[in-house]
């Protein structure tokens, strides 16, 4: 009988999406803003740190995938122990990142001690966060084995992810609305001192939620189905072993097309850390105006979620689910080009505000609805791959490939995101960080990469699903 997640176990597993998202979004999006505009570290140094960190994390996503797949099952399971291994350092680094021991001097934004601290802490945080997230994702094909239940899991995870994203954005916007001058928040300025006080408190509280959520996953997942084999021989860990395992998802045509498309579209994913700059330097928001984004985030994400949830109810086959996935991508990509209308000098504030609502509610709604399709499709593809390896013992096959499949996917998307983040950081160096035209063009590139990724996805014929 296929395993499924229901009741407390379903909520507990999906809760991981809340804590991980809450902690990661706040850290990944606001760390750029915090270090560039408050700590006074040059955007190039911040981007270099973020980019190389993502690259290293991408590489380790594959390594962690191989290690977890080849872990000998113990009394507490096969993947669950790795949650406890990664948790302490992930929690510690998510807190200390907001407390740099050195702030960049007023006349030296290239201050190396601050840069080194940021790089080391960010790298450590991302490495152990990658371990936790890889384990969390790779559990799903084993825990939920029917398309209907996977859609149920995806639905609840998306809801938790939406709630977490709204909270993670709301709190820093609250702080930004309280400062007298949001365009001047360096650490030596009065507005910057408020940032130094409140942002670390928010980051620490969010990290506690991350801790609780990961523990909920640990206690909700049952891995007792793994056979505890005393004769189990752990495969030799080597580069040859890693490459051998990496070849599995790389040779899987259907999976390869999907993750390559994700890789292409990840080049436009950096738009998230530009949202604060967009509000400040394009729309010139002040005080309570920053909360408009919170309303857009809530109603945009929930509105599109409800719409796509109704669409999915009518889809009984993966082929139909995949078709809706393409439409969701198309809508989210096309609307990105609308921000170029801001380049029209005569555009009044009312028109700018209307565009702002349309653009970002649709982008956010589409991005946060994508897991409704991606989660069940990916889990199903892994299940198919396992059945081809050993149809007589699918359980064993899934446990041996799930980690590397998700690791391979994380590697490609992280690689694309890191490259684009580095390029964006170079472009935003100096005065360009406050240039409205540069910010608008960078956001519009999201539509370009979404379009290319969509064209690539069309290579996957529906009858192949």
C-alpha cells in the first residue's frame, strides 16, 4: 500500500516549509540590503560573497545528496539524522550574520574585515542550510507516494511558504517605515542606528521559528520502513562515486529538461533583493507607503494560489498538470516587462502605483504557485526513475537516488542564481545601486529568462509525462 502523509504528520512535514522559508527569505533578501545600505559594505563585495557561497552550496548539494542516499539506515531513520547534524550551525550563523564585529568606515566601503566576516558566515549558513533543505526535499518521494497526496502536500507547503514570506517581508518594511529617512540608513546615521537595533532582533526571532519548524519535520517523518540491514556496506565515498550517481539524473531525459529550464530561469531570480531598492528609488516611497508591498504580497500570492488550486482540481493526469505549469510560468514572465513603462517620464504617481500592484502581485503570485506543480511533478519523475532501476524494489531504489536528484536540481538552480547575482552586484556597484533605470532593466530581465526557459520546456512532449 502506497505511503501518504495525513493529519499531524502532514502538517508537521509541511511546517518545515514555513520555518525554512521564513529564515531564508529574510536572510537572503535583507542581508544584501542590510550590508550595503546600513553596514556600508560595497555591493560588489556582498555580491561576490553571495555568488561564491551559492556556487559552493550548489556543489555540496550534490555531495550531500550522495552521502544521504548512501547512509546506512539506523533506528531513527536514514535521512532524519542529517536534520540534527545541520541544525546547530545553521541556527548559529543565521543569528550572528546580523551582528558583524566590524562596520565599514564611512570613507571605506571596501573594508576587508567586514567582507571576510560576511563571506565566512554566509558560506557556513548556506552549506548547512543546503544539507537541511536537501534532506527535507528528498524525503517526499518516500513519504508520499501518490500524485493526489503529493498535490495535497504541495498545497499545504505553499500556504506555509506564503505566510512565511509575508511575515519575513513585513517586519523589515515595518522598521523601514519607522525611520525618518529610508534613503540614508548608514550605521552612523540616526535612521541606520534603528536598523542596527531592530533588524538583528527580527533575524534572531525568525531563526527560532526555523529551529522549531525543522524539529517538527524531524518528529513528524516516519522512516521505520527502511530495513535495518546489519550487513549493509556503505559505498566508498569518492569523486568517482559522486560522478557515477550524478549521471543518474543527468541521463534522465525528462528530469534533465525540467532542471535545465529551472537553471535558465534562475538567472532572473535575483529580482527579489531589488524590491526594497525599487520602492525606495523608483517609487520614492516614504513611511507607511512601504506597507503597500505587504498588501500586494498577501493578496497577490493568496489570489493566484486560490486560482491555480482550482485549476489543479480539474487536472487528473501529470500531462495536464504540466500544461498548467507552463501557463503559470508564461504569465509570471510576461508581466515582468511591464516595469519598463516606468521609463516614461510623464507617468504620474497613480499610474506608477497601479503598475506596481499589477506587476508584483502577478510575479509573486506566479512564483509562489509554481511549487503546486513542481513538487508533485518532480516527486513523480523520481518515482518513475526508481521503477526503471528496480521495479521489484522501488522502495530501495527511491532511497538510493532521491537525494542526488534533488541535489542535481539544487546545483543547477543555485549555479544560475549565483552567476546572475554576481553580475547584478557588479552592475549595481557605486551610484548604480540607487539608479532607477538600472533597477528597472534588471527586473525586466526576469521576463527574458523565463521566456527562454519556457521555450526549453516545450522540448518535453506531453506524452512523455
